C-alpha cells in the first residue's frame, strides 16, 4: 500500500532546547514553537523510519511571532523548509498546501483581481510556484502562480488536489470585498471532479483550514460541503491541518427529496496534529496507509498512525525519540477509514463517554492531563458532526453562538 505522511507547522525559532519553555504561574508549559533542529530531527525520523511514498505538507510554515514578520521572512522560511525536505528526503514527492501564516500580514490572501498590484499576493504565489516546481510538474504550476491551488496526477487513476483554503478564512479581510468563489477555485474544483468522475479517477483533497470550522466563511463552507455530497464516490480522502489538534469532521448527504435526504455520511476530513508545540502540545507526525498501488486500488485510507516526540527526554538527556501514540486499527478497531466506519466511531464516542475520554480526548491533547467537562463533551461531539460551518441544524441542542465561542476559546492557530 502507498504510505503518506502528513505534518504541519515546521516553525523555525532557534533555541538550544528541543522546544522552547516558559514558566507561567509556577507551571511548566510549551507555549512557543519548535526550533529548527526539532524540525530537522523530525525529517530524519521520517526518512529513516517511515520511508514514505509521498508527503502531504498542509501548510503554516512561519512561527507565531506574526507581529515581527515581513514578506522576506516568510519567503526565507518557505525556502529553508523546502530545502531541508529535499536534503533529508531526496526523491520523495512532497505535495504542499498554503497555510494562513504563509502571508504577511498573517491571513492576508487577496483573491486575484481584488487588490492593487502592490498589495496582491503575487509575491507569495509566484515564489511558491518556483519553490514547489521541484515537486510538481509544469501542468500543475499555472494555478499555483495564479491563486495558490493546483491538481496533480499521482497515477493514471488518482488525482490529488491542493486547495487554498485561505479563501474561506474569516480573518482574510480581503474576502469582505468579494467572497463569491475567490479565484474561481470552487468552480475549478467542480471541473476537476467532473473530469475525474467521467474517467473513473479517484481524488484526494488537501488543504489547511478545515472547511467545517467556524473560522471558514459560511458561503465557501456550504458550497464545498455540497460539492463533496455531489462527488462522494469520487473523493476518497480529505486531509487538512490548522487547528494543531488531532480530530476529524463528518459530512452528510444534503439531498432535498425524501429519497435523497437520508443524511448518510458522504465524507470526512482528517485534521492532523501539528509538528509545533504551540500551545502545550507534543510535536506530532501523522502517517497514513492508503489502499494502493494495485490493480483494484480504492486509495481510501486503511489506517493512520500518530507519532509523538518525547520532549522531556530530549531536553533532560539530549536524546531524541519518536514514539507511536496510537494507530486506528488498534485504538478504534478499524481496517478501513471510510465515511461509514468513521460515522461508527462517532456513534461510539457519543454513546460511551469513558471510551471518548480514553481515545479521542486523550489523542487530541496527547494525554496532557486536562479533563473534558460536560460542556466540553457536548461541544466536541458537535465539532465532529460539523463538517459545514455556521449550521445550527447539525447540533440542535447546542447554540450556534456557543459553538463559535467554544471554538475560539480552544483555538491555537
């Protein structure tokens, strides 16, 4: 089977420690981003132990010191990250996506034609077009230079699409001028999926911001949700990052007739934990095993594994170690990761709170000792079901305002 690794946030603060530490209120926590050599150690582990067929890089390369960043800073970090990937994993295909931190100012992604030339994002799009050309063929690069998204034919029957999800970012204030399909990206996506459906090609979608998050504009989120519904048999995987946490979001049929409106699961998004420690997290690497490459490949995920970096051991003994936190085949007893099986996981989490605490909650925060209150439990179950933002009908027992407030209070990105 094809093995894909996904991680994000290789931030580049320099430090003598393996992560930066602060003492606040007498407690020791990791409230900063990782230094460069922690990122290098992660790449070494991936190269020596994982040996992936392809890497999904889901965006957010610069650190969280956004107040001191310039355009030159962002370009330097993007290039350094790519050069290190090439150094440690020569010959390995990397399929990147843009994150909301890649721009300067942060979250500023004017769609094509909206901003004057000196304020547009061509400085970023054209730069990543050149950097990413080491991994992408020429036919994938035109749309990168135009608006930061692309399609790539991994094989004759699998196409991988990377979206610029900053065109749904509610902190991207340029969208308040015009948020009607910025850059024509969703129409392009429909065209790509229509072609794939016609020729029997399966599609994996990459991005940064989960489209069901409350910080994704409603119009984009609902349109994307409908696209997934329409092409549920073509889309076999969705992989994003942004939140720094380990969770997933379900999507359901939106048919308008009685026959169509059975609300069966049509898709889901895997949201990968981050490589950064921001905030109070252990660096994480996610590894997916897909059903491929063979004559009857479905390219659906068979399982995923999450590896964590042992920070205390690294800082106290100067010894580096990555350890397997869990694998879905043992933690959730799954042999396939499909909309139906992930719906089954959700239903068990909703029915068994002890199971929720032992698995999903622990995996989300890497067993940091925090407990999940009654409100937390209700909100987290709602977040799993909410693959479409700003939709009060998904969780009728949870007020939409409280959903948004809960998400903001737990936001790390």
